[in-house]
């Protein structure tokens, strides 16, 4: 039997507030309703301070079962201490899929880990593990399902847009969502934007959706599957009239079709974007424009040095350099916004 405050239902709200303010509520037990009365579990109380709210009595009150809130908590009794320290607790959610990293030593427990994620997140359909690094020219990461059902194709929402894509066939990271917000906020009415490494179109589609007065967004990617998804995403988000997509290498596509046409160029290929700077400059209008140049570096100073060295013969001004996200130990993805003059 537990100590409780028995109070009439019409007085229950006042009693609850008072018990909270005095810190008398016993949160390990459930509040019970029976007939005209509510029984609040209480502990460490001074009877005189609450006697006006009802009567102090004893009643069997069920224990509150606290649901685990993290993957470490849910696995705390199923993995050893060493295994728990090795468990990777950060993960990405893409729509109804979770993508996790399973360390070598926990591969035998991957089903258990996957199923635990499903228990923790009831809206998740499947859990995939990374089976390699983001690699190759198309920057794709292979993945394998370890729990749940269905394929690795998802519908992911960002900035009021829906993106359909297969996480194992194209590049996509939700970790750039804040960066994409920053970019679309800079786009002005009437601009022509060129997205040189567009993937499934998160920059292109969001810009077209959020800045409907943009003149045109041209999107290029070398990955055929990414461009198929990009076109579908433009349709889903009703911006097909603004977004035009092309499969191919940016260098060749720009030199053939897009010389001197853009007000703004997005260069989201941090690993090798430096090699594409001359191409991006060629894509800008003769009066100049803005480049969003992504690169992996340790510090902002290194970004500045790289940009200034490469653009020394071109009149330019670095508007800002942002640390976008961590990439590797002591290495970050930076974005330099660069104004290019005539
Ligand atoms: C880091 S991902 C960025 C994708 C997209 N901007 C996003 O935020 O999801 C780089 C993309 O560039 C594409 N890519 C790599 N080299 C390319 C090239 N030479 N020309 C065009 N696209 C290229 C890859 O296929 C990949 O989709």
C-alpha cells in the first residue's frame, strides 16, 4: 500500500498543482481514479500543508514503468559493459528508415540492435547499417537492412519539401538541412541558380519552392539515378517548371550549355570542388555573381588561403566562411560564400 492524497475530482487540478509545487508527488507510482475520487501518490510530505486538499490515505497504486529513451538504455541489460561503450549512439533518420553504424565487434548483435531501434521508434519501418564509406565519384554509401521490412527507398521531408531517394544508390545527408536553409534564404527574385553537384535535388528543389520568383535552377549530377530522383522530386514538390536537370559531368555540361548564365553557383562537392572553380567562374554571368564553395578543411584560415590563392587573378570578396558540419577528426565541411566581380 502506498501513501496517497485522496481528493474529490473537482478539487483534483488544484491538489495536483499544490503537490507539484511542494515536490510531494511520488513519480514512481501512477495516479489512480476511482468513483468520485483521485488518488495522488505522495512522498516526503508535511500533512498540515495538504490536509485541506483531501485526506491522506493508503492505497495500492501501480508502479510507473518508465520506457527507455535511448538506444543505450534499451540495450543496457542485453549488451556487456564493453559492448555498450562500443555502441554508436548517433544515427540518421531518413523518413521511416534509420541508418546506423555497427562497429566490427558488435556485428553478431546487429539484429538485436536493429530491433531495439524499432522498439524505441515505433514510426520507423526499417533499420539499415552502413556497409562502407561514402566513396567514388558519385559519393554513395552502401547499406544493408538489419531489421524491419522493405527497401532502402525513402520519402524524407525537409523545409516543407518531400524527397524520394534510395539511401544506398545516391548521396544524401540530413545533416546539411540547416545549411540548405541558409542558402535558399540568400537567393533573390529573378536569379538563375546553377547547382553543379545536385544529387537528388535538396538545394535545387528547396530554392525553387522557397523562392518562387527565382528565374531558373539548373541542376547537374553525374549520377543518373540521382537525376531521375531529382526530376521526380521536382514533380512531387510542384517545381518542375523552375528546375531543369541534366545528367553528366559538370565541367563538360557547363562548357557546352551554361557559360555565362548564372547569378549563383552551388558547388557542393567538398572533396574535389577546388578542381571545379574555373568551371564555376565560367558559369557566372559576365557581370559576376556568387559562389557557394564547399571544402573539407581544419580551419577557416585554411579555407581562406585556398580560395585566395586560387582566385588571385579574379576580382573577388569572401563574404563569409561557415563551419557546416564535422567531417573527420579535426576536419570540417566549410562553405565559403564568394562574391565574384566583373
Ligand atoms: C556531396 S554530393 C552532394 C549532393 C547534393 N548537393 C546534396 O546536398 O545532397 C556530391 C554529388 O556530386 C556528384 N558529382 C560528383 N562528381 C561530379 C561531376 N564531375 N559532375 C557532376 N556531378 C558530380 C555526385 O554524384 C554527388 O551526387
